[in-house]
């Protein structure tokens, strides 16, 4: 069985089609020999007896009416049936139509007439003792008439054989035509499968070889869906490849400047020259660029870590977001003491996910708001929704759609990694994130289906940052 499955898997579609046709023909031949052939024999025998009975109808009426006359049918065109009048009193056989019969057949007929019977009875010679056709029997029927006479109708043995052959040939030819039509239909159907599959194979090969490739398959079935998925996958892979190339270029550019500064300042100090007036100021510049490098490396490590982030948390919302926001605000509000924080936070709000990724997410959103805010940052937290709003300048329309991609920097942005980390965390835990320009400021919103996204959108777009709202606290 295992070898058969392996053999079947190695077959092409054309080979599978041919195997199906051969299997169908084999089943049909088996069915013809085992089941259909006996049925054909039985049907042909029944039809022959029906023909014999039909040939006797007019003769029975005539002979019963004219008991002293014997009709002559020798001029009849249909001589396939031999009609015989047998008189039991004088044991005589009188031929009405047809050809003479053998003495053995007469003896067999007389043996049946000894039995008392009425009406019409069917017989065959020689008798079929095994219950099946011998292929050379003579069929005849005997009808009892008046005055101890019998009408015997005999059909020659070649008529049933010819009828069976004709019927069998008709059935076989019909089935051969059906098989041939099915074969053509299956061949056409398989061809419609092979052609697009070949196009898909060539498309994948060209992509693998990094060659220009296009795939156009106008189908709405599963093959069409696979083709669309492959085209979309290739588009996404190309996009990711371009993003990686841009990321490498951006990383190289961002690392190049601080490394060059640290190197040049270090060589100058080694030579006894202080590029920034004094030794302490020159060393401070080196430390500043080293810190910048450290943050850059930290962001890259964090972005790579979030790239492998998986949602392995139990189902449901279990993380206390009120505590996360309080911790982040406590550590970041000293960055720009002149900025006023306003909060509108519902108690007991929980999000789905782990604490560390969400803490980093909130840190990045608030750090981004601190970078652009003029006077106020407002944080709102409701069921399945978190908003961080600042009263800074609006985001350019050409940037807002790509803001959450790696290395997409806004005006005065640093590394372009923070918001991409936010996007990764949100999508991993089933949330959505977007940025929106308000009447006076910018809103970054994290939300989930079933939250207050639409109502909050209308409220935030109608109001301005810094306006007092209910449950608002100043920090």
C-alpha cells in the first residue's frame, strides 16, 4: 500500500488521467463479463419468446375457428419462425411455415405434450440444465388448441445468437463512445490544469533565478487563488527586499557619522589637539556620539527581537495598562519638564499581551510626542483603545501612510525605528495602530475591534489638545 501511494505521487497529471481511463475500461469489461452478459442473455431469451408468442396470435384465432383447415404461410417473407400444427390423435406434424425440424426435436416436443397443460408454454432444446444459455439452443413454444391439436412455433438457433450479438455490440459501442467522450472531457480538463500549473512553475523558476517575471491567470478557482497568492507573495518579498536594502543603507549612514566623529576626535586628542576647545568638551562630544551609537544599537536589537515576537499569552485581556502608563510617565516626564501631561484614563483597563512589549510601545509613543509637543501631551485610555496626542505640527500627508515602516522618519525624527516597533507589537497582539492629524496636534491611536475608535475619532477631531475633559488629571 505504501509503495502504491508513493507510485501514485510520482505520476504526472497526464499519467493519472491515463490510469483513470484504463481503470474505468477494466471495470467496464469486468462488469460486462460478470454482470451484464447474463442479463443480456436473459433479455434476449425473453424477447425471442415474446416474438414467438406474437407470431402465434393470428394463427391461434384462425385454427380455433377453422378446425378442419390448415393455413399455408409459405409465401410469407418472414420465415425466421417455423410454424407447425401437431395433431395428437394421429401423431402428425403439419408445417404451416418455415423449414422442417429434426426428429430429435420432434421427440422432445412430444415428450412435453404428454403433460397436461393449457395455454402456452415455452421450451428450449437441448434443455439448459445448468441454468444458463448454451449458445446453440432452439427456442420453441407450444400452445394447446381445440380438438386435441397443438400449435408449435420454433425459432432457429441463429436468431437468438444474432440478437445477443447485436445487443452486446450496441451496448459495447455505446459505452466505448461514452468512454471516448469522457476521455476527451478529462483530457481537456487536465489540459486546463497543466497549462496554468506550467505557467506557475515557470514564474517561480524565474523568480528563483532573480529574473523579471509576470503571471496572469484569469481563473476564479483554487489555481487562480494560488496564482494571486504567489503574485502577492512576490510583491511582498520585493517590498521587503527593498526595505532591507534601505534599512542597511540607513544603518550605514546613521552609524557612519558618529563613528567618524569619535575616530577623528580620538585621533586629535591623541595628538594633543582638542577639537572642541578643551579636553573635557572634546571628550563630551565623544561620549555624546557613543551614547547615540548605543541607542542605535539598542533600537536595532529591540527591532530584531520584536520581529520574532509571538502571541503566546493566554486568551483574554489580562495586562493592567493603567500601571504601564503610570510607570512610563514617571520616567519620561522629566525629559521635558515644561511639557504638561493631561490624562483621561478609565480605571481597570486591561490589554492583551505581555508587559515588556507594551511598556516599550508606550515609551516610544510618549517619546515621539515629547519630541514634537509644544506645550501639552494628552493620554487617553479607554476600553480597547489608547491614544497619545501632542499639540505639535501636523504630519506631512506624504509621510503619514508610511510612518510605521522601519527607517521612515518624520520631521526631526531620530532613527525611524520606534514606530515600527509599535506597529509590530500591536499587530502581534491583535491591535491596530494609526496616526491622525487633528485640528490642533497629532494623535497616535492603538485600538482593537469593539473599542471606541469611531466615537473617539469624532471627539478628538472636533476638539483641541489641552482642553479640559472629564476625569482629567494634570501631572
